């Protein structure tokens, strides 16, 4: 079964990318976005292929080393669970972690350094989600995949989870005009996540969820007005590098523009959202 999923996973990811990219042309959220937008090949080759593969290998070796040192997987804590239950456990718990870590990145000048690259895309599309700093990927995916191994989950769970991550990342960043109605209370989609990438600082401090939209509803950080986001990227993009290595090194520069950092709390968020002509959902 593991070998089957290993072969099926890249087929699903490539097929999904072609379908989503095609649907973007037919049902665009923002009209006029070019296919080969600025940074397209950097995101596709350096982030999507080279960095993803290298970090995947590093995380795999690190998790295997950790398991060898601790022997936790031999306890088989979730091994007897059905495959679907194992998958849901790690999907929900990691998504809950991501919500809070993501929120912390927007409130901390230190954590923002490794998240800034992700917000530097000015024309958000299916490929934009690949642009994430190497340290951000190392932190989040180590925390994501280590428990899968250490708790003794089926090997298929790792592959299925990685496949869902890739497809869902393309979907929520896509320039696709899709509305799911009441379902968006439970799951995230482009209409919410594109607001998170909007240039306005207030809206970037909203919609922190990735796969599940319920966290933003529960913790009152959801923002989905009746109109569309139009302008994406950093508040001051003129000083941010365009190339892969420049973006990696930018996290270590002496200072980060303070205008890009804004802590979150419920009362100030409510006022900011009212000032942007929309109300939290």
C-alpha cells in the first residue's frame, strides 16, 4: 500500500496543479493576473521542487534519527487505529498548531522574519503557497511529521498527509473565484485566504487558518467581507529581494520594517475590520 501511495501522490499533486491552474483562467478571483507572474519560476523551481525535496529529505532523516534515539514508535500508540482515524488525528491537531503558530508569526518581529517571504508574492495564485522560508518549513513540517512516526502511525499517513498539504496549499492560494457558503465555516478556501495575503495590515492579521476555517470562527479572527481583495504583498515591497537566495537571507538582516508587524487582540481587530468596511464573520 505504501508503494502505491508513493506512486500515486505525485500524480495527484501534478494533476491538481494543472486542474487548479486551468480553473484559474476560467473562473478568476482577480481578473488580469498573468500566468507567468513575477517570481513564477523562482517559486516553481527553487521553492516548489528544489527546497521541497531537500527539506523533505532532511526532515525524514531527522525524524528517523529521533525515533531511533527514543524508540517511541515501538509503543504503537495509534497503530491499531483505522487509517482514516489516524489521518484525521494528525490533520486536526497539526492544523490547530498551525493556526496558533501562524498567528504568533504575525505578532512577533522575530517569527515574522521567516514568514515574510510567504507574504512577498504580489499576485497570489496556485503556486504562491510554495514560497515559504526554509526555516519556516523545517519548524512546521518537523512538528507535523515527527508525531506521525513517533506515535506509530501507518507509513501511508505520512504520504497522504503530505499529498493533502500540497493540494490544499495550491487550492487556498489559487486565483479561483469559488464560494463554499456554510462549508467555509468548517474548511478554508481562496475567498478567505486571499484576504490574509492582502497588502492592508489589518486584513493580514485575520484568517490564520489553513485547512480548517473553524479556528478563525472560534477565536474571532475570521474576515470575509462582501467584496474582493485586490492588492497583495508586503506593505513596502521595494526593499524586499526577488530572488530565492535573497529571500532566504532577508530573514537575517539587521531590522524588519516595524510597519509589517502588528500584534493581535480581539478589540483592536474589531476596530480595524470596521475601518476596512467589513465585519468579522
